[in-house]
C-alpha cells in the first residue's frame, strides 16, 4: 500500500514538472465556512489573514490553507492548489474581509528544494491593507493583478499552501 502511495507521489511530481497555467476568469462569490486568525507580521508575510480550512493537530503560522488528500481526486497539482486557494478566499468573503475575487492564473513550478504555487488574481475589497503587498487599485474597489507565491507541500494526509509571499 505504501509503495502505491510513493508511486503516486512520484507521478504527481513528474506531472508538476510539466506544469501549465490554468486560466480561471469568472468572479467567485460562494461562501465557505472557516475560522480566521491573524498571521504574525514578518518580512515575508502579507496583510492577508491566515485561515485554516481543515483541522490541524498543531497551529502552524506558515500555513495558508490545506486540503485532505482524501477530499480531492486530481491528476495534476494546479486543481489541488486552486481548491485550497478558493476555500481560503471564500472564507475571506464569509468573514467580510473581501467582497469578491477573480483568479486569473495558477501555476505550479519547481522551486528551492520543492514545488511553488503562484496565484495571480483580482480582489474587490474596501480594506486598504490588501494594497500593501502589490496589485493596482482599479475602479469599484477592485485591486488588480495581485500575485502571491506559496510553498506547495504534500504530507502523508494533506496538500498545503505554506509560507505566503509576494511574487517578485
């Protein structure tokens, strides 16, 4: 059983090496239940609050969001990362941190010793803190072309987006 798991992880990493971009344009306004907490401010952190999407045994301040491997069936990593990002952003809508958002691009690529997930998106909010880490102010409270990168981590039980930072 473990050999099949390792074989599937190797297969996933091979697919990640052939990463392609996914275009998702329609705005999302669906609500998802979640609990919001604040992330401590560091040199690489942004003003987006940390939200857990599934229970974790210990609180990890670098964790942006996660999904159990049993919750998703995917043969490439972009849909997995996109689902985690969508759940967290929907929780921001539910908590009135943002009004709506549009994911423009999701890319998975090799990084420093692992995989990175990069999201380019637009967000509509009245909170000026969302401008602090990039993006361009647009009409009707939209902030366009925000870009965040995360370490894409796979554990024995879940996929995680960790160590949020602004794209270079």
